C-alpha cells in the first residue's frame, strides 16, 4: 500500500483551490475525483458570479470569506488570464416596501464589510441600465462574473507546478476511510479496480456528497449537523438582445433560501434568469419548472421581456446544511481532532458563495495543514 501525506477528496473548485494552495514538492498528495474530469459537479453548474458579500449573516464565514476573496479572485483572474468581467450588479426595488428593504440590505452589507455600495435613485438606474424598471437600487461595482472552468484550470496548473507532478487522479471514487495508528486507510475504486492508500491527512471537499464522506470516518453526521440537503436551482435563458449588461437582482425573498430570480449574463454575452430553489431527493439536472413563474418575477424589473423569449437552460444543486424551514447555516471548515480524528478536515455545506470564496477557503485549510504536518 502507498503511504502518502495528504488525500484531498473531490476536485471541484474548492478541492482544486486547496490542492493549489498546499501542493509542495516536499509533500505527497493525491487529489481524488470520481468523475472523468474535474469540475463536473456544482462548480460547473452555477451563476459564475464573483460576489461582493452583501447578504450573508454577520460574523459568518460566508460573509468574512466572501469580502476577503472578492479582490483575491479579481487578482487571480488578472494575473493568470482567467476570463472575467467586472460588470457590476444592481439590486432593484419597485414600490415603497422594496425601497425600504434596500435600506436594510445596504446597512447590513456595509456592516459586514462589502465595499463601494451605493444607494441610487431611478434616474441613476436609468442611466446605468435604461431597460430596467426600478424606483431605486443598490449599485455594487465590485460584483462581477468569471469563467469558473478557467479558474479551476488555473488552480489545477498551480497544483501541478508546485507539486512537480500532477496530484489529480480521475475516475477514482473514495468508498471508505478507516483510521489506523499512522493515519487513515482510504479505500477507492479507480478505473473499475479497488485500491487503498494510507494517508496522514484526509481533506474532504466532496461537495454534494461531503456528508457521506464525513460519515466514512465514523462521524455521526446528524449529531454533528453535517447532513446535506440538496436544493435545486433552475435557469431559463433569454433569446435576443440582453436588456442589461449588469447583473440585475430583485431584493432577496424573505424565506432566505435563494437570492431571488435575477439576470445572469455570461462572458459570451448570453443572458440567463434564475436560479429558483427547491429541495430534491435525487441528483437530476433536468429543468422541471414551468417558465411562467420565472417570467412573472423577471417582468417586474425587465418589462420588455416576453414569456416566449425564455427557454429552459441549465440547473445546479446546492449543498445546503439547512433543511426546509430551518435557519440559514454557515460553511463548515473543520479539523476534526476533537472528534478523535486528527488530520481529518471536513468542508461541508459549501454552497454559494463557495466559488467566490474558494481561494480564501484554501488559505484557511492550508493554515490547518501547516499546523498538522508542521
Ligand atoms: C445554482 C447555483 C448557483 C450558484 N452560483 C454561485 C455564484 O454565482 N457564485 C458563487 O460564488 N457560488 C455560487 N454557487 C456555489 C458554488 O457553485 C459552490 O459553492 C462550489 O462550486 C462548490 O464547490 P465544491 O468544490 O465544494 O463542490 P463540487 O463542485 O460539487 O465538487 C465536489 C467534487 O467531489 C467529487 N466527489 C464527490 N464524492 C466523491 C467521492 N466519494 N470520491 C471522489 N470524488 C468525489 C464530485 O464528483 C465533485 O467533482 C452556486 C451554486 C448553485 C448550485
């Protein structure tokens, strides 16, 4: 059996960012991914928005890491030629109640450190985006969009460069983790064959399956609060000329399960609307919803959009820690030493803004790895 220093499970944007941060010629590391290539999970099924950190609860990792990672992402994109656009975002309000809601949102966002936000009136909205109907808006110039695959390619290149070889092992599903005297025996099925490797550290960044991987180490995921609830988000795309170049959001619905149906431009100039949010029991990426509920949300701020302009597009699934009706939960990024599992780091519930936060999450994990391996 091979003995190595670190096994990272899951090559989505988070596992890749971690691998790029901790890779070194002095450490043996495998980054295990069960699919045929990296980034096939949630990391390739999202809005690709570089969030500014507006809505997340005060003192949460989501808020802290998003505010920290926003400029990090722009710097990575700039330095390593990852395609991006600092297109900006407006959260638009129509009617007195929504305008009042904006005041609460901007106060909260400034309180948690979001940068450069401005409350603007209908004339300013009209100057920025003439096709948008709004009585007022919050303008966030530091929100943008990026090529998520470009970012993952960059992290993969960095991991290879720092390790001196490629740590990524594809078509390899982790099926068991057993504690031994020297660390953990990780069982896997690779290319149809069973293998085992012994590792001093195991980092679980398995996205939608991170609770199942945590359970392999013997953790009771209900007691630990690690059970993941899958929440599906669907998008409809728009045919014809996009009515706006910025991201346009309504104020978030009060149920806090999503940010509301918003417009999401991509780097090719296409526009999508979404995502909605509903809990599901299986991973099935088909669009199931009708377009009319989407259209009735969208037409409130884009009056020119017609139902026939909308077409079912893609879906993604969120790894939420809160179930239906539960209060919002934070990311879990935890060294499980106090559970008798020294060297095991679990990352559970890395839902939005996990793409934006990926380099900051990787720095936290690198700090833990430094303490564990010295
Ligand atoms: C609809 C939607 C919109 C979103 N929009 C945004 C946004 O605009 N901005 C933003 O910042 N964030 C957004 N997010 C969140 C963001 O996409 C996620 O936080 C991020 O992609 C999570 O990355 P990950 O690496 O943790 O998970 P994943 O990308 O799912 O990667 C986990 C990997 O682990 C692998 N794996 C699982 N189990 C095993 C196993 N047993 N053995 C080996 N491999 C395994 C999987 O195959 C997968 O590749 C959105 C999410 C959704 C669903």
